[in-house]
């Protein structure tokens, strides 16, 4: 257990250094660390979701979370080279917003998609930590617009292709995992903010 814990801390530390520069302020360094850790932290779930959807016979649905699993590592490599936080942050928030929505449409709607569109809410929530407040409003407005559009499109979406029991279990997974990730993200952010604040007061 100690070896696994040490390896995880080492991996988190290495990911947290991606895109950083010596001249970064503590706040900017924290933003870079948060966006990379969040984007990579979602990868195990997108890979798992993709594998499950493929196993139950909906390969097009499987390809949508699979796209995140391909785009994110490539985009992170670009960020490590360019150090362009604004571009990296925007593209990652955009795919967080759009891909779950596209998956929901492909699965047949809110209920038939097991509320998978809740993952789109990660974009405005993460924007609160990674953007200024005015830009964060852009992301929540985008999320609301997608919800309204989804309600309009709902009657025209394809019929459900998944068993009822599967849909129910994925309701629990989508809501439970999404809320847990948001809690961990906020917990980490508050802990880091308190650390920098205490260090500043000590100095």
C-alpha cells in the first residue's frame, strides 16, 4: 500500500509540473496544476465508460468518451510544449461540455442516457476554479443552452438501445462519480489555497 501511495503521489507531482514556468505566480501555478490533474483524473472514467458501452453493443456511444481519452493526452503534450494555458484550458473545458451532451443525444435522451449529460456540468464548475468569474459565466450559459436544446430535441432522439437495468445502474454511476470528482477537486483547491494563505501569513 505504501508503494502504491508513493507512486500515486509521484505521478500527481509530475502531472502538476506540466506547463509550469519559474516565473509563474502561486495562483497561476495552482491553476495549471488543477487543470492538468482534473483532465488526467477523468481519463480512467472515460476509458471505463467507453469500454462498457462498447461491451453492451453501442460502439458509436463508446467512441464519444473514447475521443476524450485520445484528445486529452495529445492536448496535454501540446500544453507541455507551448505553455499556453488559455488554449489548453479552453479546449479541455469545451470537450468536457460537448462530449457528454453528444453522448446523451446518441443514447436517446436524458433518461435513456442515464443522466450522462451531468458530466457537462464539469465545464462550468471547473471554470469557477480555473477562469475569472466573467469567463465562468460563459460556460454556465453554454451548459444551460445545451439543456434547453436537449429538451427541444428529446422527442426526435432515437429510441433507447440499452436495457432498463443498465440505464438505472449508470444513473447511479454518473451522478455518484461526478459529484465525488467535484468534491475531490474542491477539496484539493481549498487545501492548496489554505496552504498558500498560511505560508503568506507566516512570511
